[in-house]
């Protein structure tokens, strides 16, 4: 009997498990392989089992190639050393020609008088084609009922009423019920979407506040001693801005990050961001890597790292996830479709009832009804996804640009060579004394709230206000100040 036939059932053939089952012959129970694992022996060469009952396995110095070979090519536990995560220029060519819609804005202050609003602000943003359709529909219904016997003998009635008592839509009960259904559905949906719009505003405020706090923590708690470290800090601050900007792109289904990040990060960073599955989280991962790396080099304490995680990074991630959920979880489709079907029925049958009492004037009143209902539906739909480029959507471009300027200003102040003249109390006070004695009387009048003040009087006010500060300063500093105080 061959060696293969003598194999016990307690042996596990790894090659047979990882092999393609379709290529195996039905008559071949297993494929002979020198790599087997004996689970009955507790001192196996590669993998042992301390207790068969508890199913506890121990790996003994397996190499990466052996692990990949045993786990298979697509196993979820397999190391992802072969994953392609580096962006290149070929990937960018796929999104380079991405079309971006310029956001339309209306310059109007809601607190101003009503008639100062531009005409375009009064028109529905999403239902103009439906409004035009119902205008033509109303015209056809009014002309047909007014010049034919569709609702009675039109020759025996006036221009304001040309329908007899047997007209089916004369009482208007059916149209009234449809109108009530439209009102209830639009009110419910509008209330939910307005609350959603306000939630998005709060989440964006939370995100931008966390980004500003994170920048302050990085700039003031992580000191740089070389140009390389300063460049790493600048790059991390750029990723803070990029996290917010890429979230805006993600919400708008955009992938070309060059227009937004071209002046913030280097080209390779931008390509890596575009290569990632979720761009905002890629930026957050880079920020976290920078913080952990500084913690390992003892440039950031464990308490500071924990504080940054709790007060900055965690709120950022929570806000990003919340805004993504808003974008991917709109109103139920059945609710939206049912509402539009009822609106369609209501606006179709509305002119049939209005011609009873208003005749040819029903064209005007039906158009006003169409304008009100379609305008409400457009308003409700706009509030459902406030991340677009319409006039009623949030101005995310302005929010991101303002955040970028604030973060850049914070970084510039920290890296400024003469930053003591901005942050240090004594240095700022000394410069103030010098400015007072160099300024003229007219210049001092611009800097004081008193209308009549002399140069010496203003200097005395400053000395009195800072008297407590001078008493706490050292003798050399006080000598310099007294020298400056000589007229």
C-alpha cells in the first residue's frame, strides 16, 4: 500500500482545500501534498491544537507566503500587501473631464422688503416644465368648455358661468378631497425636509468647528524643530482642509479633486485621495497617522493625543458619516411618487371645477393654483438634498473656502518669525508704547474713543492701564519701558 493510501483521516490536506475544486477529478479524494497538518498531535511542526474541544490553534512562525498560500487568494483574513492604493496619472485621466455645474445664487436678503426680490426667486426651481404644461392644459379645458357643450349649453350662460346643474364637477367635492390630501402630504413632507435641512446646517457647523479646533491643536501643541517637520505639519493642515472639501465633492458625486485641492496639497497626495474609496476618510487617516507618529517620537503627549481624538477627530468623523447618510437616505420613494400622483390628479381636475363659477376667468385662478402647489412641491424637494448647486442649496463652496482661509491664517501666524509680536503680552505692550510716542495727535484721535486727547494724556492712560503689568516685569524690562516713557 502506498504512502498516500495510508494517510489517516485526521490529517488535513491544505493544498486540496485551496485547490480549484472544478479541476479535480471526481475519483480523486485528495491531492497528494507534503504540506499537511496533524490535528491529533499537540506538537505539530507548523500549526498545533492545544485542545481539540476548545478549537484553539497556534501559529508557529509562518511566513507571509505560507499564510497567503493557506488562506487563498481572496480570503478576508489574507494580508492586503498586493492592494493598489497608490494613485497615478492614468487614474486621473478618467475624471479629468468631469463636468462641474456652477452654483446659481440669488442676491436677496430675506429680511428686506418683499418686492426687492428678483423675479427668478419667485419661480419654482424644479417644476417649471410642469407649470408650463398645466398652463396649456388649463387653456385647453377653459376654451373647450366655453365654446362647446361639454358642460352644458354654453350659449345660454354668461362668460363667468357656462355650466348647467347636471355638470359632474359642479359641486367640487372630489377636487376638494384631492386638495386636502395634497395639503396634508406636502405639509408632512415639508416639515421633515426642513428639519433635515437644519440638521445638515448643524452638522456642517460641527464639522468646521472640529476642523478649526484640530488645526489649533496641531499648530500649538506640536512644535517643529526642522524644515522637514514644519513641512509635515503644513501637509497635515492641508489634509484638514481637504477632508472638508472632499466631503463636499463626495456629496455632489464628484471625483476630480484638482480644482479644489490643487493649491493645498501636492499632486501625488491628490492622486492618492482620488484613488481611495471614500476620500474624506482617507484625509482623516492621514491626519491620524501624523498624530500617532508624533506621539511615538514623544513630540505629543498621550493626554494631548487622547484629547485631540475625543474633541476633534471623533466629531469630524461623526459629522462626515451623518452628512453622508443624509445624502444616501432620501425620502421614501413610495411617499414621493404617491404625493406627485395626487398632485397630478388635483391639478388636472382643478380647471374642470373652476369653470363652473368663473368661466373664462378660471384660466387665471387655475394658473395661480398650479403655481402654489408646484412651488410648494419644489420647495419641499429642494430641502430634501441641500448639497446641490441650486439657489436654495447650502453654499458649500463658500463654507470650504472660508474654512481654508481660516486654517491657513492660523498656520501662518504660528510659523511667522515675529509671532511674539502677535501672541506675547509684553512684546505687544512694548510695541504699543512705541507706537504711541511715534504717532501724531491726529493719529491718536483715530485710536481712542475720546474726542479731545493729547499725546501725553493718551500715553498716561496707557501707563495707568498697564501699571500692574509693569510691577510684575523684571528690572531690565522695566528700565527699557521707563526709557521709552521719557517725553
